[in-house]
C-alpha cells in the first residue's frame, strides 16, 4: 500500500476514538521542545538543543509509541497501521511509494524493516520499543498561557550568546568609557541570567513589553517604529527606527553605551528568533538566498533494471514441489511494459513464488521499470502491501505484487542458486546510469530536433528551388522553341530574300548587258558608216578621174586626201570625247558604288543597334553593364 495512505490512517485513528498511546506520543513530542520555567512564574521558557557531546543530551533520539503486537508471518493477521504513528518504525518512509528511488534509499539507509525473506517462513521484526522521556511529560507545564508558547528552531543559540556575553565583558572593558552603565545599576554579567530576566532589565522592560503585545505581522509592518531603549535620556533618544534598522543600530553603535546596545541586540535577536520573526544579519540584507546543496544526491541501483514480482507460485505437483508461472506467461501479463526477459527463483521446495522482470540496460529501461513500480504502488500492490496487507487471492485469482529490485531482494532471489544459475547484476550509480544518460538523451533530442528543423527547412528550400527550376526550365524550353521557330522563319526569309536579290542581280546584269550590247552595236554601226562614207568618197573620186587631165587627177587626189584627213581628225576627236565619257561614267559608277557601300554600312549598323535593343528588351544584358 502506498505511503500516502499513512497520514490518512493516522487521521482515522484520531477521529475514531481516544488512543492513550497516541496522545502520550503527541504530548511527548511537544514536550521535547517546550518546558516550564520555574524562574519566570509559570511563563514558558525555550529549551535550547544542547551539544551532542554534553551529558544528558537526548535531543537526537526519536520516540515512538510502545506496541505490544506480536510478530506475524506472511499468512497471519495484518498489523494495524494506527499503532505506528511515527511513520518510520516498521513501515518504509520516504519520498513516495511510486518512486523507486525512495524505496531503495529507505531500504539501504533508514533501517532494515524490509530486509526480510520472501518465502512463507518470513517473520516481520517486532516494533522498536524505546525508553520513556526523562523526567516524564512535565504535565504541570501544560497549564501555562498558550499565547507565550515559542518553538526553538536555532540549536545552541543560548550557549553562543552566553559565551559571547562573557567574552564581551572582557573585551569591552577597556573600550567602554561610558559611566552611565554604573550610574544606572546595569549588571554586565548577563551570562548567568535567563532570557526572560534579561528582558526585565529596566532599560528594556518597557520596550519588550510593547513588543510582546504585538503579533509577528504587526512587528514586521514597515510603518511601525520604535525609539532605541539603550539610547533613552541620551543622544539619539528621539530617533525612530524600524525593527531591522534598530537591530543594526544596536549591533553597530560605537560611541556611548556600547555594551548596553550589544546586550539589546542579543536579547532582541533571540526574542525574534523565539517568536519566529525573520532576523537578517547586518550587512547581509541583499543577495542572500538558500537553495539545494551543490552536490546532487546519489544512490546505488540494481543494474540492469529489474522489478520483483511476488506471488507467482501456483500449486504443488505429485512430488510435493511447488509449481509456478512460466517465463513467457509472466511477460504476457506485463506486455505493456518493455521487459526483455523473465526469471523465477527456485529452491528445495520448487518454485518460491518470487520472479523478476529484467529490462533494457539503459535509462529508458530503468524508466520502464520505474513506471511499472509506480503503477503497482498506485494500485496498492507494492512492497509495503506485500509486507503488511498481502492478499494472496483477489476475486478467486492469485494477486501479483511488484516493486523495484534491490540488492537484498536479489540476494534472496539467488539464495538457492549456484554458479551459472545465479541471476547476475551490478550496483551502479543512479546519477551515472540514469540521470546523465537522460540528460544526454535530452541533449541528443535537442540536437535531433535542431537537425530535423534544419533538414525540414533545407527540404522546403530544395522543394522551392526544384519548383523554380521546373518553372525556369519550362520557360527556357518555350523560349528555345520560340527561338528555333524564329530562326527557322528568319532562315526562310533570308533564303527568300537571297533568291529575290539574286533575281534582281540577274535582271540587273541582264539589263546592263543589253545596254552594253546595244552600245557596242551602235559603235560598230558608227564605225561601219564611217568606213562606208570614206569608201564612197574614194569610189567617187576614182570614177571621176580623167586620164587626160593630170591637173584634174592631182586635184581629185588632194580632195580625197583632205577628206581622209578631216575624217581622221573627226575620229580622233570622237575617240577623245568617247574616252572622256567613259571616264565620267566610271567616276559616276565609283561614286555610286561608294554611296551604295555607305548605305549598306549604315543599314548594317542600324540593324545591329535594333537587334541589340531587342535582345536587351528580352533579358540579355551585356556583361560590362
């Protein structure tokens, strides 16, 4: 049964009826801290915890009620839980039955209440009986006023105050030149006085009377202020102080009434401690916190993790030997937990009813074993239930119990095993095997999540790039197809233009050729006419020649020769003019060709500029730009 039922069971015992032993224990626990003061006339006095080395010290003992219940075996009656009020006698006390660490730590360090044998011959140890309190319970002190009750929470405070007062009397004797103490009948030897007597000093009586009439909440109110009682009728008597500034003033006063101020600081500090008010040392007001210890608590655990399963014994066979559950059957009963294998303990009488589930040798395996242990504890089927209120049968079937295995458990498990049949295990550090591995797993998970997120981002980026690549590839394919069509059409147009140009060239060349042929024909005809005219003139002269007249013949010959000379002269002039015409024509042709070349160059240049603008328009930029 879970330890959480402990307070409930105690409460039931208190409500159910009057229990003398419980009342005696409660009164005894209160008496260890409070006792009556004979010097103060019935008022309560704080009893400080004395040093362990001093005689008569009983503050370190733990008192439990006396119980006369006899020991029982596994099959006997159950022992009532109400008798065990202290919670640490026969029960396992700790952090909680659902936590495997609490069970193991309590078994190994807080008594051997659970170091028992797990067969039917087991006998629980009797409850511990301790002597009664020295001097009884001091019942007459119970009748005092309850409003003056104070619980001492600070050990050895009064001893320290007494020693400090004695040392201060010696050390301040030379430094304190104030004569007011002697005139005011102040007694410097306060180490022999009680705290109540020191408060009744005439310097402090009125101040502490006012302070005792206030509650802790009223004392700590920030608007509540006092005059310093040690400064009355002197310098600083009219100054107002809050509680903690007053305490600091009394500790640090160094001019007048130094001893009186120190006495005030000691009495006020002790009074505040007794009443439970906060006392902050001077100079340590800020930045003071207290947390857990720097060293992490560690303890040994069984490795690999194991869970003990009890009550797995079934029946006896023909040889009067016990039979029990099989390995696979045990694993099937706990198939929700990732146990690797199962083992059973056997002895001379056969199956001992004690089995073990073995888990993976890792922090995950330990967490699985601890989860099984915790759920069994929540169901009231843990170690305590098996040891105190075991129910062998529940609803007609055998009830299984379970808890995390300890070294004592496995020693009992291996009690009748020898050699290779012994269940092998080790004791490892919980911090080393579980905590550090869980931290490493956590760091690895963080790294894994980081890389998963990074991979997811990279995958998204790659997907976007892939989609962009597909879109750009499609655009490039379309552009290439368009360019191919444009090139094909341009080529066809070029071929067509070339054919047209060739046709124009042929037509032009034919026309020029015809012109040249007509020109050549005209020149030939012109020459032929000139030759015919000359031949005609010569023929007429020969026909008109009369041999009888020499003068006429000479005259005719002179006419013919003059005609020929005239004709030759005209021909020379014709040739000269013709040469001049040819030169003019050639010059004109050269000029025309030059203009033609310039026009072609201008056309090509305009075409290049237009093509460059077209490429810039469609996204092709120059590298220099």
